[in-house]
C-alpha cells in the first residue's frame, strides 16, 4: 500500500473517531429533547454546511476535533443573549419612531467604553453561531440544556466518551474473531553485544519469565517493564533448557532516544489461539481494559520521565497519529483496527480529564453546581476554561513539535 493511500486512510480513521464521539453527544441530546443547534466536525468557520430541520450540520476549517452545540449550555449566557436581543429590538423600534436624522447621539453611545463581558470560550473556538439570535431566544425552556435534570446533562456529557469506548470494543471484537489472539512470546531472539543482558550472561534462546519481580509471558509486558526501570539494575529470571536461571543484577541502560534498553530482541515466535463469536466479546472487553491500563501507565511514565514527553518518542498530535496510522495500515486491516481501538480509548480518557473545555470538566462543573445549589457564574466559567485552553495550547505545540520531528525522520 502506498504512503499516500496510508495517509488518506489515517485521516479518514481519525475523522471517523471524532464523528463517533460527537455522535454520542448528538444521540443523547436528541433523545432527551435538547435543542441541537449545530453538529460540526472541526472548529472555526464552516467549509461546508447543510441545515436539516432545526440543526446545521457541517465540516469546519480546523480539523482538531468537533462539537455538538446545544442551546443553553450556560443559563447566564442564554439569558444575556435574550436580553441583548430584546434591547436591540427596542432600540431599533425607538429609532424608527423618532426618525432621528443624524444619529449623532447614537454614535456617542457607540463610543462609550463598557466593561468586557464574560463569554463562553468554547464559542470562540467553535465560531459564530449558525442560528440567528431570534431563533435561539425562541427556544422553549424545556429544550434548553440548563433546564434539564442533572442525569440528562451528565449523560449528554459522557456520551461521547462512551461511544469511543464502544467503538474500541467493536474494533477489537472484529480483530479477535477474524484473526484470533496473537502475541509475541518472551523468547529472546538475540542479544546486543555489550548490552545489559549480554553483560549479565543472558543468551539467545532464553525465555524471560519475570522481570524485577513481575511475572511476564508476553513481549509487550516485557517492554513496559523495561521502560519502568530504565537506569536501574534489576533481577531477571529466564527459562533455559527447561531450567530456571536467575540473574540478580541486570542493567537497564538509557538509550539515545531516552528510553530504557535491556539489550534483547524478540524472536519471530508468535503465540496464537482462535476466538469464537461469543468469546470475542470477552476478548474485546479484556483488551479494552488492558489498553486503559497501558495508557495510564504511559501517562505515569511521562510524569516520572521514564518515557520522554518531547521528540520522536513523545506525545503525538493529529499529524503524528495520521503518520503512525499510515505505517500501521501497511501491516494489514486487523493491525489498523487494533490501532484505531487504541486511539479511540485515548480519546475517551483524554476527554474525561477534569479540565474545561473537555467533557470531564463539564462533568465536574455540573456536580459542583448541584452541590453548591446554584450555577457557577459565567465569568468564573470563563476563567476556569481559559486555564484549560492555556494548558492544552502548550500541549498542542509540544505535540506539533513532536509530529514535525517524527515526520522528518519518516
């Protein structure tokens, strides 16, 4: 498969995961009778849009996510919009009645400085609303987000995350039923001369059974444990010719890429078992759970600096995901579905971080409002959101830098 085709498939796959996430929000909003103003893939001005019924559907200029805009996400902002509209209508009616010839008095009013009013930062990110102020103001109370019961709002918030998790389960179910379960064993296919393993006496053909006290039987488990213990001397237990041999001090050295290296290579030996349609459900659920654990372990290793945050091995952005997707596609459909499942779980967990404007931030905000018995002011909401935007702005530029480094080495 050509690189161009791989990139296209990668873009389509990433777009599909965004679509799945936003579809979750959309389905719950419609089911609970919230008014859905817009459904967009991407942010900013629309490239293409089409209105069906009361909702505008479209693709926007910046493909860094998507949004489902429902009416009345914040009560104070909705009421302010209605007030502004009514004041504008009254002013226009007064001007027509007075038939003022010069409008000089109005110009003076326009130049009068007023304090900047708070605004939902997500509106700046999403862009100008597609529906008119008059249409938004006419929305019945029972169709506004803030007027719905708490469980409706919380379900709307987590629906995107649940859809991403469901998508991961479906992808992994297909992988399990079509291909079965495959894994690389811990048999060593080669040792690096002068490396930690070779220096300790570990040999080709040995099968690693535990590392730093952790029993392992799969190569990916071995890789995670090596990352955890970079720069340390650890105990390694192997099976050699049917006997157990213990190496109490094996050095995990730090490679040029900043990652831990034991100095061993895997063999081509693959463990395999077939999976039936019913067992595929358990397999998909188990593998999804393993991915959740793997991602949390990866985040923990970033904080502990066992894996780098920057560089070609660092966190990936949209370009990096597409580039990696293009490589994985070459390995076959099931490999690509497994990778999509991993990215989908990543999306789900990222969105549940307790930061605005993420779903997790909105979830915590709704709980906080219920506990305090009243809404959080729009100004406070704006300030909290701006902190989240600033944090993700830094993360975005770090990821973009990593993507550039990664693509340069491609």
